[in-house]
C-alpha cells in the first residue's frame, strides 16, 4: 500500500493532530505500508510510536506490539487496543484473549515473557496479524548488557503466523554487529535500516568522586536539598537502596524503593504514583531500570557505578525530557569498579557451564538404547525397574534410595510379621481396604515421583493391623516394586504388564524420531541440579539452542483444574488428530459432566502416550471452543533435546566477557576524562564527533554550588583511586611471582 504525501499528512492531522513529522519517520511509515521489514535505530527519540500507530490504522489486520512501555494508554490511542501483562489474573487474561479472538482489538500490546505462554500463542494463531512491532529489539542480542531470554521466543511466534506479517523493530543501538544479530534472530528479509535518533539528548552530565558509601549518602542528601522536581536514584545492591531511602525520608517524605522482588500490587502503585507525581523520588536497583515507566523527571543520581557505559547511557536517555534539561549525577568510588569486576567474572557463562548443563540434561534424558533387536526382546522386571529409576529426577532418586534403605535395614520380624496367607487375608479385609482408600484419597500422587499413587508401602510393621497414616506412604507401582521387587507380599505387577508398558513407551518414542527427546522440567530444579543461577541458565540454554544441541519451546502446564461443559457428542466432534482422540476419550472416561477435577498432565501423557505440550494445546483449544473449563496452574520448561554432544563456539563467551570489560573500562575513562563528557559519550555510543556541550561539569556552565565545592576534593580522591588500583596490580604481580617461585622450587 502506498500513500501520497497529502494523504499521509491528512491522516496525521486527523488522528494525531500533527502538522508535520521528521522525514526519517515518514520514510519508516512508507516502508511499513509497502510491506518491507524495517529496523529503526531510535536513539533517544521519545515520540517514535507514531511509526507503527499510523500503519496500524491504515492496514487491514491486527498489529502486535511487544513492549513494556506502560505509558501507552489505550484510551488515548486512535484504535481499540489492549495491554496483556504477566501479572494479570487468569480470569482477566482469559477474557482479554477471548475478546482478541473475536476481533475486538486492532492493536495488542504484550510483554515479551508472554511468548512463553501457550495460551497466548494459541490465541495468536487464531487471528490475522499484519504488522509485528518489537520495541527494545536490542535485547535479542547476547552482546548487549540487557539481553533478555524472553525475546528469543518471539521469532518462533512470527514464523508460526501465516502469512508472515511485516516486521518493524526499534532498537537503541548504533553497532553494526548487534543490528545484524537482530535481523538474523528475527529472520527479517530485505531489511531496511533507518536511523531516526541522530542527535544526542539534552543532558547535564556531572561526575563526583568520593571515598565511601558514607560520603555518597551525605552527598545525595546535599543534592536532594538543592534539587526540585522529580528524580530517580540508582544503586547496585538492595541494601544500599534501603540505606538511601532511609537517609532521604526526612528531606523527601514522598520517596519509595523499587526493585524486582517487590509485590506486584505495590510495584504498580509506586509506578502510578510516580507517573501522577504523587511521589517525588524513587530509589531503584540498576538492574530493574527498564521496568520503571517512562516519565518526565528532573534529575538522575547514580549512587553506584553502572556495569558499563552503554548501560549508563540507556538509563539516562530513557528519561530525557522534551526541550528540557535533565541533570545526571554519577557518584564514583574505587570499590565500585572492584564490584563489577567480580560480577563479570562470576556472572559470565563459560564452556564449563555449558558442559555441566549438558551433563545434567543427559541424566534427565537417559533411557535404554533403542534398536531393532531390543524392540523384539522382552525385558526383565529388574531392567524395567532400573529404567524407571534412571528416568527419575535427582531429588526423587535420593528419596527412593532412602525408602529402600529403611526397608533393607528392617529386621526379619519386621519384614515378615506373619505368613503370606495371613498377609493376603489381611489385605482383603474391610479394615485395610478402608484405611488404604483414605490414604490414597489424601495422597493422589506418588510420594517419590508424583505419578498416580496406587500402592501403600509400609515404612515398618510395628503397628501391623493397627496402622497409623505416619506408618505408610502412598507410591506408584513402579516405585513400590523398586523398593522390594522380590517380595510377593508387596509386588503385584506381572512381567506381562511390565513388558507391555515398556514396549508401549518405546513405540511412542520411536513414532517421533525427528522431534528429538522432549524434556519437561521445572526451572528451579534445573538450577539446583546444574548449579547455575537463573540468568546463567537462560544464557547457557540459548547458546545450546544456537549450536543445535536443543530447542527451547514455550512453557507447559504441569497441573490444571478441568471440568467438562459440552455434551459427549460435541466433545467427539472436536477430534481431529490422534492426540485429541486419545485425550477426549480420557476426559470422557475420567470426568463426569460439570465435575471440576485436578489433573496432572504429566501422568496423562504417560497414560495416553502423548507429549505434555500437545495435550495442553488440545485442552486450550477445547477451552476456547467452550467445550471444557480449563485453568492451568504449575508451569514447567519444555526443551527438545537433539544432540548434547555437538560442539559449541567457545569464543562467544570470551567475546561477551571482553565486551563487558570494554564497556566498564570506557565508563572509567568517561569518569576520568577532562574533555566534554557529552562529546566523549556521543563519540563512543553513536560514533560521531560533536562540539562541546557547555553543560557538563568539565565544560562548567551549569555546575551546582555543591559540585563546585567538591571539585577541589576530586583531585585528591582521584589520586587515592589510582593508588588503590596500583596497589591491587602490585598485589596481583606479587601473588603471581610467589606461585612461579613455588612451581620452580617443586621442580
């Protein structure tokens, strides 16, 4: 679609009351209307949203906007719109999805994390998407400090849309390698790159060198007394955030702390109060600056050194004000640099971490070797039990071993309290049946592996015939048989059943050889077993995906509440493949009409030999068609394992580590520079040379009185900083020399 210049200006005036627009933004709009994928370098431009709003009005179909910008008020937009967030209640989320499918909204804004949500992805597959807009697209690149694992699923969602929509991305980066990385990740074709953010924002940049956190607190207090309007104070660690808030409350009562682990309701209240100017200041950790809503503020104070110059630029440029100066204060002490060096060394994912995670995943995916000879061979009870044990998670193995040790250490009298005939007679008694029934009703899942519990295992027989609930545990047949496989009093699994179940599992695995081994695991469990933290785990998984070792699929529900609404005949009409046939048959067998029941999707997948995510897709589809009520609960990660022995590019990790050190060194150079700070940062970030700004502390035109008072002390502090760093280098050299001497002496 091509619009004439007259039509374009008429639409701008009609919908936005704008008479003119920069030529670069007009170029972006024309490219999008022509169906060309476009990467926009937005820089610090605040009003770039019109680049996708105008095309959304003109084109047919729906626009998807991936953004966390809460300022896009749906009431002010010229088209019906909705903002989907992770924090929504399930009822609200389901209602909005139903309205989206029914075509109520023209613009759908979503948080990037929702592309892990199968519920949202299913709704996305049922609508006609013409334009896909991604804000902050630089988060797709691992070379960026703000790389976000959630963005990796966006490209998969775009590829699943048929026909493929036009892609419009906005990125805050001037680097060619990061721009190419974005284009490659999203598989954008014939991409136009347009820069709409040429000029550096209007900032007053000031650096103050201090000795300690105590000096910083005193200086922040002094600044606050002299500053007016709203401001944000950033610090690296939560405890320092608390100290700053406590120190400032006397001067600014309207101050709140802001960090990632805040309760959602409180976080939203702080955001609303800050935007409505009820709050004068927010003290936030550096890590969560991206979640603070954009608003016009008067000053930013960095009480600690950010992790690099790009992070610092992003944090201050996010809050620039249109045609108004933003004052930025950076407080620096030598210990700040040491803190970030430790973080870089500890936080950087290495090849060792990849190998460790790969070994952990191999344990989860370990299974019997599959070949034609084995498929014809009947396996023994011992082999079957060993296979079950090997497929358990490490925690479950530990618990099963504990139960087996307890049983093996029982004396003969405890193991055999009566004859076999007496034991079987007791198992047929009403007392035992009622007792066993109550235990199984209260413990529906196996104590060890969470499969369906069917057996009662005695921890001891001291209270035989007068058992208490504490004397027994509910187990699945496999775990129970593993504890004492040779005891006929407790094992009632026939060899025929074992062989039949094993062969059924093998047929299920062999029927989908091209899909790899699909693994369902909770993120907390994988963190615990691999020894990686959440960010390290996400980074390592994304690297393994790039190497072709595995594929990261959207999350899947482990448990849910389900009830049947439609009639049996209507349910049967929704059968369209093997999975839907098996699942609908299971639902009709195990659920009564209008009876809400807790289900375990993992257990169902074992029973009907279908993947958990395929089962949830059918459940979601039935829910959208109002055939069932479906409320998903506990979530698990889904990984498709291909080949964990494939090599990966080790240089990637060193490159990323070098990038982080380079950005930190550049920020230290910025702190120590004698030239115009704005000129220095513009040359590093944008790559162009500008005239002196006349507004930074080095240019000296708008220095505050407090800054002037500290200027003289800066030289002394700077010398101390250099002495501190030189002392560190000397210590390192001495340690190396001692190690070399020790090695030579041993020789």
